[in-house]
């Protein structure tokens, strides 16, 4: 009953911020329902087993779109055109190991890298270790982002997502003759009514940016919400963007230290010009987040 109540309360996230927090544990609800169903079947408690199986069915519905579909080829899409690799990583302001982070970035061969929670001291340690990424823009605010790239930069700037809220890093780069915009975002942590309101207003800022943009766009970073939130689904639909991770699994990105409560709060949203080739989660690098790696192809390039 408690799992059922928590799952149903998560559907009421727009009524109060604590309900929205409960929406993020869909994977855990499904796993608990599986465990309970097995226990009740062994105990021959048929009514309780049926209730657990019904809970599993309800909790699993939104998860299905993210499971790999081998029949449709979404698990590993094949493309003939060049692939743009996007790496997004919340390095964590307490992470002392920039050498390992830099080594991973260099070995990733990413075309663009979005880093979150990068402090001035971390940036100072990191910059000499990234010879493959001579072009970068670092937004200096606390909730800001940094974008690094190996491609020529057309322009870059700080982009406020909401009054008094987070400021994104916007970089427009020249990728093989095509202008590509990367918006690195770090939305507020939604604990408490004030921070929750900031997060939602910042999400609306992402929506507004996506709606007005007319070139290939990638929005990546720490959104501090999962795909199971009503705010996530509504924002994605309204923005005209799509989630690169659909069809590529349920891999968690946070917290890196405790897998049982892991959830994906790091995302990569794409404009209609992009097709996802693969999306995966990287190794632990001393942060409470895991890196997100997305390989993308321009549909218009075909």
C-alpha cells in the first residue's frame, strides 16, 4: 500500500513539490513490486500478489519507452554520416581529482563537453590537461555551466534561464561546416518550495530557448529531475525537443555512490535535426554523478 501511495502521489507533482520528488523513483517502485509479487506468490497470498503485479504494470508503463528495442534498431542505430559525440558531466564542486576527469574527457574524443559545478580552482587545474579542447566558455555563477569543444567557436555567452535562477552556457560552434548550438544547463536542486520554483522556472527557460531556436540544438546537463516527472514530460513536449536517451536504457547518472536509489537526472535534449545513435553512462570519476555520453547524427546531413 505504501508503494502504491508513493507512486500515485508522484502523479500529483504539480500540486506540491514533495509529490514531485516521489515521481523520480519509478524504477525502484517497479523493482519493489517485482520482489513483493515473488514473495506473495511463494506464500500463496494471491490477492496481494495480484496487487503487486498490478503495481508493477502501472509503474513500468513510462519506463517502456526507454528500454532498448532491438526490433526497431533503437538500441544501436547505424548511420553513414559523421557522429557528433556529446559528453555531459557534473564534476561536483568537492571533486579533487581533475586529472582523472581530464584523462576521461581526452580519451572520450567528444566533440563538445558540458561540465557542471566546475569551480574556479577546478577549472584552473583542468585547463592545462585538455589540449584537445582549446575552445571553451565557462559561465562563472554558482549554478553555471562550462562548454568545451575542439571545433571552431562562432560565438558564446551566458544565458539566464530565469530571473534570479541558474545561468546556462550557450556555445555556437562550427561542426564540419554546420552551425551547432550547445546549451549547457544546471537547474536548481528541487528541495523546498523556493528551489523547486526556481527549477521549474529554469526549465521553462529551456523550453523558451528550444522553441525559438532554428538551428541544430543540443541541451545537456544536470536537470535535477527524471523523465518520470510531470514537469519533465510537459517541458519536453512544449519545447519541441526530444530526449536522446529514449530507447537506450534506464542507466542511472546519480548518485554514483549508491546504485539502489540511482536515477537519471542528467539529460541530453535534441532538436528535430538530430538522431540519437547511442546514449550511455560513463564510469565513476570522483563525483556524485556519472558522465553521460551521447552519440548523435544530423538527420539533415543524410
